[in-house]
C-alpha cells in the first residue's frame, strides 16, 4: 500500500484491506471524519509511531498540551505545519 492508495481509499470511503497496518487504519478513520475511531485505534498502540498518531490527533482536536505529551512520547518535536502535511508525513513514514 502506498500513500496514494490510502488517499484513494479515503476519497472513495473504501475500507482498507485486512493487511493494512493498524495505524494506517487510524489515519483512514481520521481522514474520513471518524476522529473517535482513529483515537481508539491509536491509543492502543504503545509504540513511538502510535504516540505520533496520538499526538497528531490531539493536535487536530485542539488539545495542544496533551498533543505535546504524545509528541514527547513519540520522540518528535511538536508539529507546527499544516495538519494535512503532518498526516501525509505520518502516512509516508508508516507505509515506507
């Protein structure tokens, strides 16, 4: 799966294949308007990548303090660019 494949699935609201990584599923939920579903997935993944997705979601929610905590857990600086750019960066990293 590529980032383009993920974007196409989001645009078409097509469910992801079973083989899609769990955090990619979280990004799909987020991009299709299901922030709660994305959060449920991300909060159960105890890895730096899971923390990064979790940070992004709290940043999107507007909870900057909580996002900062999760960026630190991810070992990442707090993002300051657009949410879409961060989503793309996370997707690219997860699908590399």
